[in-house]
C-alpha cells in the first residue's frame, strides 16, 4: 500500500497547503524545491544505509514509513495477524540538520498517519490516526528509538534492544515486546530498491526476524500472543509512475528458516517485479525481475485476489500463498488490503500480503 | 412510415421548433435541478453552521492559565481526542477560527455529516490553524482545546478539567423555520417549472395542429394520436432531462467559480457550494412534472366531470381567490394554510393574463389612435397566448420578492436575535461561591461605567404558571435582570403598555415572550399569576417581546422582585464597559470573589463569528432565487420570441403599410414592454402577500413565534427594471425579423398567428 | 403625353440557394402608365412576388433603376439606405397599395378598424371607410374580426383598405389565389372596376391566364417577353 496511500494522503493535505507535486511520475522529485531552496532528495543507486540514523525520520524526503507486520499465535494456538504502520508525508522538505519550526506556529511541513490492525478469527480490526508534524504529538527519532502518534507508540533504548509497541483503540488494543534477531536486510542494491525498470526507487531495509510476545485485547478478551514479525523501513520522494495501477507485496517466513520478500508494481501491460531471497544461513540475494514469478491463482476474479502463485525457480521456490477467510480491507482514507497469509507448495510457512489498486 | 414517424415528421420540417421545445425542457430541468441542489446546499450549510455553534466540551487548565500547544500535545499523547480551536481577529475584519483538520479526524460526526472544520476549509470563518497562528503574532488569539464527546469519557490527566464551549447561542427553531420556508419555496419553483414545461408543450401542439388535422383526415383515431403524443413527449423528456440535470448541477456547483464570480459581484461575497445531492430526486421529479404538465389535457375532462361540468368562469376563479385570501388569514393549521396558498396562486395564475387581456381590450375600445388600439389589441392577444410563461414569470418574480424579503428578514432577525441573546459586550459568569452584592456595589460605584458603560445582572431560573387542565401548571423560564437600562430598552416589543421599561424597572409588572403570549393567550394589561419560589405573585403584563426561535415560554422580571426563596439556576453579569477596560472590571471582580479565574465571554466576537458562520446560508438562498428569476426570464424570452415569430408577418404589415422599421420597432417595444411590465406589476401584490404568509402566518403556526415583516421597495424597482429589460430583449429579437423579406404568412394561421 | 406611373429598367435579381446563385431575372424593364393594368405571369418561383416587392421597395434589386410616382431609385447612385427606406415608406404609406394573397388584415382589429388604420396612415379621412366596405358589399361585417368572416370577405376588406388610401398604384400579388373560382371572379371584378373608376395603375401577379387576359398588358416572367 505504502505508496498508494501516500499519493492519496497528499491530496488531503493539498486542501491545506500548496498543490502537491505531480502525482504521476515523480522522477524529477529530487529537484523539486520549496521556497527556501531546499530540494526533496531522491534516492539513487549507490546510496548507502546508515544505522542507527536511518531508523529516524528523513525530513528531506517526501514519504517514508515504519511498517510492522506480525504472524502471532494465541496461547490456544489460534493464528492472529497484526499490523502497525506509521507514515510520514512531507509537504515542505527540510534538511536533516535544520531546526524544526516552532510548535506554537502549528506548522504544516509534514503530516503523519498511523494505521493499526488486528486480524483474528476471520475478523479484521482497523484504526487510523492523523496528525500534523512538528507540533509534538506525532514524530519519530532514531536513538533512543521512538515512533509515536498520540498514544500509539513504538519505543526502545536503541534498535538492537527490545522494543515496546503500544496501540489502544476504542474496544481493542495491543501491547507487545519485540526482540530483534539478526542484522537489517538491505533490499536491492545495498538498500536502494528499484521501483521501475527506469531505475526510480526508494531506500528500503527490513528486520525480518522479530520475536514477539505480549497481549492483544479485543473487547473484554485479553489474549496472550507470541510469534514472529517483520519490520520495514522505506523512504523516497517519488510516487508511483503514472502508468502503475497498484502494488502487490509479500513478506514470507518459510518454515525452512528462509525468508522471502517480493513485490510487483502493476502496469497496463506488464509491471515491475522485485524481491529479496533471504536464506536461513547465508547472505540476502536481491532478485532480478526475471528471477521472480508472481501472479494471482485465479486471474479472472474481480476484486482483491486472495490466492497467489509465487515462484523463484533459482532457489526451488514454488509457493501457493493464500489469505485466510475474512475481509481484510483497511478501510481508512485510502482503503487497501492487508492480511496474514499461509504458504504451501515447495515450502510451508506464513507471512503478510498487501494489495492496492484493485478498484475498490 | 409509422404513425410515430409521421407525427415526428413535423419536426423534421421545422427543426427549430423541436429545438425550442427541447431547450425549454432542458432549461426547466436545469432550473429545478439547480434550485434543488442549491436548496440542499443551503440546508447542508445551515446544518454545518448549527453544528459549528452547537454546544461542545472543552478542556481547560485547573490553574486557570491559558491553554498552549504543549497542553494539546500532552492531552493527545494521553489518548484524548482534542482539537485546537484558535480564534483570532481577521486582518480584513471579523473573526477567524484556526482549526487542524488532521486533529479533527477523531471527532465523530452524526450520519456522515461533515463538520465545518472538516474537509476543505473555506475561510468562512474556518482556516488552517497555521494561518491563524501567523495572525496571532500580530494580535492576541485565544486557543481552546475542544474535546469530542467520546474522548471525554476516559478521564482527564491531572490539572485539567472539562468546561462547556460554545461559539454562539443555540439557534433554537430559527434554523428549522428557515428550512420550512426553503421547502415551501422549493415547491413553488416546481410549480414554475411545471408551467414552463406546459407552455412549451401547448406551443408544440398549436404548431402541429395542421399535422393532426391531416392524420385525422386519414382516419387515424384521436385517441391513438394522443397516446403516441404521450410516448413522444416522454421520449423527448427523457432525452432532455438528463442533460438538464447535468447542467443544473453544473450551474449550482459552478457557483464556486465562473457563474459564482458573476454572482459574487452581485452579492459582494464569494459563494461556496460543494458537491452533493443526488440524481434520482431531480430525475423522478422532472419526469413527474413533465407527465403532469403534458397529461393535464387528459386529466381536465375528468376533473370537469368531478367538479360538475362547467367551464371555469371568471367569477368562480375570483371566488377561489377571495376564498384563498380569506383562508390564509383565518386558518390556524399548516395544511389549510398551504391549501390557501395553492388556491391563491392558482387563481392569480388564471386571472393575471386574463386581467391584462381584459384591461388591454378596454383600453383599446377607448383608444382614438388606431396605432394605440392596434397595440392594445395585440397586447391582449399576447397576454392570452403567452399566459403560461407569463404566469411562470409572475410566480418567479413573486417568489424572488418573497425570498428577498424573507432572507433579509432572516438576516435582520438573526442580528436582533444575537443582540438580544448577547445583550452586552461582555458576559461574566458569577462563580457559585461568589457573593453578588459587593460586586454590584462596586459596579454601581464606578464613575466611568456610569458615564459611558452599561451593565446589569442576570438571574435565570424557573417559575410556574398555575392552572392549566392538569392543574400542575406550566413551567416557564425566568429571565430576571436589573438595573433595567439601555442594554435592553431598545428591544422591539410587539405590544406594550405606554412605558413598559419604566414599569419593569420599578417592579410594576412583568414582560412575557411571544411564545408564551401565543400559546397561553397572555395579553398586555392582564394580570398573570406566577409561582416564584414558594410564593404565588400576581403581576400585570407590561409587554410582549419577540423571542425569535425560543421554543419555551419565558417571563422577564426585575431581579429585585424575586423572592428570597427563589432558586437561582444561573447568575451572570452583562457588562459593556465603555471607557473602562474589561480587564479592570474582571480583576476587581476576581478580587471581590476571591477566585483565580472567571468565565468571561466576549459577546462581540461571538456575534461576529456567528454572523460569519451563517452568512453562507443566506447567500446560497439568494443565489437560488436569482437563478429562478434568470431562467424564468429566459423562458419567457424564448416563448415570447417563438410566439412573436408566428405573428412576424403581421408586424411586417406595418412596414408594408409604410411605417419605417424604426417606427415599427418602436411599436413592438411598447407592446412587449407593456406586457412584461404588466406582469411585474401583477407579481408585486402576489409577492408581498407571499412574504406575509411566510413570515406572519406559516411561522407562527408552525413554531409559535413570528418574524418581523419588512418590505423593500428598492428591490421592487430592480425587479421592474428587469421586467422592462426582458420586454426590450423580446422586442429587439422581433425587430430583427422585420428586416427579412422572406417572412411568409403561409402557416401563420396554422400557428395561431391569426388569433385575436 | 401621359406620364408614366412607373418605369423600371435593367432590373437584375439573383438569390443564393446554398452556394449556387439562382438568377430570378436579368435586365428586366417594364413601364406602367396611369390607368394602365399589367399582368405578371409565370410559373411558381419565376419571381413575380420578388418583382412586386422590388417595385414597392420591400426588396432591393441587385441592379437597375426604378422610377415610381416621381421618385427615382437607381442602384448605381449611392444613397443613404435610411433615406431610401423613408422615401419608399412614404410611397407605400400614401400612394402604393399592396394586396397579398392572404393575411392582409391585422387579426386583432375589426374589418372597419383595419380600413381606418390604413386610411389614417395614408393621411385620408376615416369617414369614407365604412363606405368603402359597403361598396365592396361587406358593410354589415364592419365590426367583425378577420377570423369571423370568409376568405373572400377578408380579401374584399383588403381591397377596401387599399382603395380607402386612394392609391396611385396598386400592386396585387395573387389577390384571389386562395379563393374559390366564383368568389375570385367577384373580388377581381370589383378590383378592375374600382381601378378603372379611379384611374390608378395596377400590377397584378397571377398564374391564371384568364385573369391575365383581363389586364391591358401582360409580362410573362417565364419568358421575359412583353406582349
């Protein structure tokens, strides 16, 4: 969803401020300037990741997100899917070392949006929050790690220490502890993840092995949960190309211990595919478009495809990915599909799937 | 060739006639859709305005210091749904409210309604809070933190408390009344639309009289032709209604831009009409209107059979007019009042063209000058032949007159209503622990206040009027004040004893609000027994005061007359400090009452804000009626032109007989201007009567209180000028036809051009 | 020598039908003396009505000269159109009576009022108007309106109107074209009788050869030859 949501998000903000940049191809976004002459930066090949700084915000980029999906299990062994995401949308770029504007001017240089969802027993709970940046009730920082919007927050002494994630909504909430295993996985070219054949893209890394435990409260039921999670950080300054209709994204934990991230950006004729194969005992491999096959199992059907075929022949991967029964539409300002999935075929496993742009 | 094709072949030979017919249906649909859309907008705007001034909760600090952005952040991080509300003076005058649409996202709105600070902010008076914050640098602003009802359940962090928040006083039934009137006008527009469609249909029928005669001669039964005509008109309606609806919506929504800018010049303000409304209602309504307008011929014999067979005569129509007028004065029931309005309009519609024709014929008889006689005879023909579009214009003008008066009345009433509710510049709540006596002494002792300022105290509570059928009595509100001074003495009173305010000051009696006077038949001069506290006291009634929109009965008494055991619901001071600074007053009161914080309301700011919030509603209503008038004028213009064309041959005879084209044109101008001028004159009494019904009859019957009625002769003049302009346009269009040498009399008779 | 009432020389007129110019007549000349009658014949569309319109100033020729009742209208001489229009207007008001096939009367005026209207415009007294109606045999219908009388009676009223203005020249365009034969005979008889009695000129456009034969002279626009 990531991009799609932000394209629309921008439109809302446009009501408040200057018109947004071209929402189609934004390859030139890197030179889009505001009045103070600070341009939006556009990631490119060769750019490198920096830790822990890159866990914090990138005010000179137009869009970014902190994105957690988790495949959990209750003490009764029932599966429970969970999502938490916080987006930052810049309206005016600001260089990373510049002072933020004073809070009492109620600035509108950036806006935040947070999504939280729990998928359990065919039901889907979703909530959305919005806030303007630089006022203080929403923000992010690298160290100590903190990402917050109102009373939803992710906190940790540093990214390597245990994280605590708290979300409370009318009638449901969760409070989780996350332990990070392994190093950040840099996607694409050392973190530069291409998003079209022409080379536009974003900076993108993931923590793919999070051990999670905590509680999820639904109504008056509090469930103890454990399981694994996947955390993405991504930032860029450009949106979907004008021809791109939507996005299908998968993050899978295979029972073999291997992990797989794959996405495709749909276009009229074909689309752009990319992914990362993360073997249990080796280095992550960026998958080239021709190494990856991804298609709905029943292409004729209307709406969001619930079953997919995902193949990476080079690694003997032939998967059937399916969403459980239920409706997993995140019906916020910009609806999209976000559901846990189960994996069968050459490997078994579980993971998360996100679909946008199916004309809902 | 099928019969339908044969029928339609008339239009193949006369495509312009078909075009005129189609254009009229499109225009009529456009009118109704546009008005429907604007009415919906005005309704939504009123809802928004009312939701903007509705009472809400705010969070304040217990230590009385002002709220800051840090408080906002703390409350939000504590999980409370609060929203900033930053009120500042606008550099262009008036008040602006800065809000944060992103923070407002958590505010629940009932039934998909948008609050005025959600969605697009249009600056009336809501702006993005960053804009307002910029203004705060130059002038003081006040930050309030509103909290949603749902958000206040969880409990506040320490150091904060809840307090009521309100932008303006409750509009009560004032808004409902406005909407009822708007609905009544909507029905009227529908009637006008039906008249326009019907006139087009009849014109089409007249134009095709020859074709029908021919078909009849070929042996096609009349009923079959009729059936096919219905099919034809339905097809045509369907084809034309859809673009009409589209145009109507375009017109209404275009108010934000192109067309709106033209109107902006007219109103000196910009209009904002968002998207909304649906397609189905205008589509269904217009189809029904077209069907009724065109099937009226089939219904008429049926109706005649029901009524008893007689053709309507002038006498019975006159009777209906008189009966309608009488009913409108006497009935005490909304339904009957609407029946009366319908009767008067139907009668006026039938009588007006006949009256013009009759007067023109009488004039013609006495004319010695044959050109004048010819002109008056022609006028009589025109009045009869163009009866329907003329009546449509008459109704539209009457409606515009009424709406103009109504909207101006509402605006005026609104101002007066605000002035009455916010009688002084400042309003200071007396804390529960506060003793009023030393405060009153101090206020009375201030020389500046006595010289230039005004103040009184207000006590509110409840009283009972004994009696009534169930013997429990009637509860009424008590509004007690003192001293009685210029803050209230300029109120307009409906009825009063010779010196009512003096009487009130001296405690000689009470005043009652209109609602109480109407509902309980309380009259000035009579004695009213009131149970105040434990005592039953008899007061003479000194006056009846207007109390626009308040649904409850109320009595106004001098505060000194309240017995000691009267339960005080609420106490406050109303102060217009004059030369004295309000801060001096509040500082002293704080000292006297030993409190850290006082609730002080700046009534002037509230007034400005409330006015700004409601302006849009009135603006949209005016736009709606202007639109009606413009389209009714265009309709008459078109019909007039089509009909004049059928008489072009005869007008050209004037040239054949030796008049120059200029002289012939002058005759045409006098003719058409006389026609439109006459209809404007006839619209005047109808419009004034309609205003009277809306303001003085419908409102009291529906709500128990009346609006003041005013008339606006300058506006009548404007309408008169407009009607003359329409007449001029018709004449100019016709004069162009005089040039053409190829005008033929051939189908003049077929077109009923030979009528007299 | 008798002065000619009307003289036309070298009249040209063409219409545009789409983009095609259609020649109505070219280099047409004619002359009419006091008391003379001239029949214009020719098939439909041969330009009879156009010629009559030109001879009373309701239409302009593309080229040519018209001298009528002492006024000269020459297409080669540039003149202010309004001035020409006023001269033609004066002629039609006072001296040239025009009768069309139908609809010669204002429908909203009675027969008598129509005649009086016309007479008043011509500067003639209204006194004789009733006489004229009676002379044409419709005196008792004076207060009727045009739609209350027959077509023949309407055309008689039209003749009454024309004679009430005491014209020097009458232009009649198929004046009996919409009447039945018997009525037409009667109306045309009255027209010729009165024309002869008052000595005014008459140009009569008709497609009826018998009627044409009753005129002194005959111009066939179909062949453009005067016989």
